[in-house]
């Protein structure tokens, strides 16, 4: 017990001082005797301090030096602390070994990156899938080793991932730098003190399946296109010829021919939409940096929508910020916006109001189509952008819909880093809004839109 030991120390010191005083009194050399005794005590402490220092610094042995009294106690307490530390260290080392063994056995490449994207650790699969080399790549910036431009851009975008909740769920697909036959999906997960866990998974099989599906749809659509054009053409000719046939013949064939023409036209629309979708899925976006003058695009669309509305005489309201434009593909954006506007016309009863708005705020630029139509029940909303998903199939067919319009909108927006927001109330109307990020906005002076040099991109 350390308390008892300290009382012993003071008792012993008191005893030694008493002996020194007695001896000094007897020899008439009190100060000399006191000095000698105190020097002895000090030397003993210094000697033990020296042994302690020696033991801690030089000796690799665990056992402490032999000592009595308070120094024995000090050695013992340090010994106990060291033993506890060694035990904890062993436990941590074991845990680390187990962690490394389990991540090492994982088929996914796992790489630990610091805040500057320098590699701190990686597992065996990272050697195979990402082509990292054991010792020499530790400390290297990962984008110097995985040099795909899309990956560098992805890293850059995810730079501030800790403060960006959306970035957490994002991933990209790239070819493996170690083997171009292998397709990888890379996730970057922020954790701890500004670190990132990069996980690369081999998705070659999935990618192939996806490719087969895309090719199949594209090929079938392509193969159907020509026969449908031929059928459509002949039906039109037959319809024209029918005008000159006798009345009985006309009565007999008018309706079947109209039906064939209508169905051929519907199939042509489906085939065209499918081809457009497969192009959007498989082609690398090009022409995405053109300046799209949204005001003119919407004015043209409004005219087309008025024509489509025809006798239904919908009221169109345009609310446009004229000097706000977009970087993007004019054709793709026109197709997406047209789908939303024409849907509003198709699903809004005669006389209803359709409002097209184009505006900018702190979150970016927005194109909204608001109608006073039939609305959509809430449980349908999450599935509306799926291919061929329709709330009312018969109604959609009657309106000439293909069930692919909103899927096209979703893909186009994805290619423009934008998203689709849908709000609807049954019986009251719907709002379809395309949200573009600030980086896609171009501001031009109203009278200088022709001059690209005068444009300002917002970041
Ligand atoms: P479709 O060619 O059938 O219109 P879309 O993909 O464009 O296919 O739309 C999917 C479904 O969403 C439509 O069938 C319709 O039920 C619903 N929908 C789309 N726009 C509207 C709208 N403005 N009002 C009500 N329902 C809508």
C-alpha cells in the first residue's frame, strides 16, 4: 500500500535525522552529521532514479529492477502500467490484423484516402482491380494512379462530400485501370476525420447484362422502324385511294384502315421514343456545352402546345426570366420540356390552365409546368418515371401516349446534372419541375445573347 510506504519513508527519514542529531551532539559535529546523513539519503534516491531511467530507456526487459521501500513501489506501479499498455497494444494489433485480414479477403477493392486523396492503406483486391502496387503507391494521390478523367472529376465533385449529403450516395462506373475488360463501380464514403473510404466493385457481369438489354431494345426498335414506315406509307396511300372507291367499299374499309393507320402511328411513336431512350442511355453526352436560349424554346413549345390543345382551348400562361439560359444539349432539352408540356395538355380537361415558368433562385434554375388537370394519386408519383408506367393505360393510349415520356425526361435531366420534382393533388392539378444546378446557368444581357463572350456562367 502506497500510503503505508510513504509513512515508512517519513519514519525512516525521521529516524535517520534523529540518529544524525544524536551522533552530532555526541561528536559535537551536528551539521556535519546532518549533511552526511542527508547526502546519503539523496544519493540513494539519485541512484534509484538512475536505475529507473536506465530501465525505462535502455532495458527491453519487462521485469523492473529490485528495490525496497518507496522505490520498489514506484517500480511496481510503472511495471503494472507497462503491462496494461502492452496488453492493450497486443489487443489493438490483433484487432487491426483481423480487420486487415477480413478487408483483405473482401472481393471489393478498399482504399483508405486522406483529406487530400492520398492513399493511406489498401487491400489485396485493390492491387488486382485498381492496379495499385503494394508499398510504392502508399502516400500517392489516387487520381495520379487511376487516371480516368471521369474518376478525377468524380473525386473533385466529392471533394466537399462531408458537407454534401447528396454526394454520399453517389458512385461512378469506370473501366479498371488494371484490366480494360473489367467494369468497376466506385463509391466514395466519407468517414472519421475528413477521410474517405473508396470501394471499387467488379460489376462487369451486370454491365454486360445491361449492355445486352440496351442493345436488344435498340436493335428491335431499329428493326421495327422500317416495316412500320412501310405499313404507314401504304395505309396512307390506301386511305387516299379509298376516297375514289364506291360508297359500299368506303363504308367497309374506312374504319379498319383508320385503325391500322392509328396503331401504326402509335407504334412508330413508341419505336422513336425507345430509340431516343437507348441513345440517351448509351451515348456519351456531346454538345452539352451549347447555350440553350430557354425563352425562345418555351415560346416555340407554347405555340405547339396551343396547336395540340386545339378545340380544348387551354389557357397558357408564360412566366419567363428572359436573360437566364442554360448550358446543355438543345435537342435533348427540347424533347424533355416538350414531353412535360404536351402531357399537361393531354391530361388537363378542356379550358384548364397550363402555366410554364422559367426562373432562377439560389438553388439554381427551374422550369416548371403547372396544370389544373386531373392530378395523380400520391402512390403513383415515385413510379411515374419508369418505362411504360401509366396511371391509366387506356387513357394514356387514347391520348396518344407511349408511357415513355417521363422516362425520357428523367434521362435528359440526369445528363444535365438536373432532377425532376413532381407534386400533384388528385382533382386539382400537377406540377412538374426540372431543377438545374447553378453551374448550368448562363446569364446574358438581353440584347447580347448572340455574343457568347458576354455570357457569365454561375458557379
Ligand atoms: P404517357 O405517354 O402515357 O403520357 P409519360 O411517361 O409521359 O407517359 O407519363 C406517365 C404517366 O404519368 C401518364 O400515363 C399519366 O398517367 C401521368 N401523367 C403525366 N403527366 C401528367 C399530368 N400533367 N397530369 C396528370 N397525369 C400525368
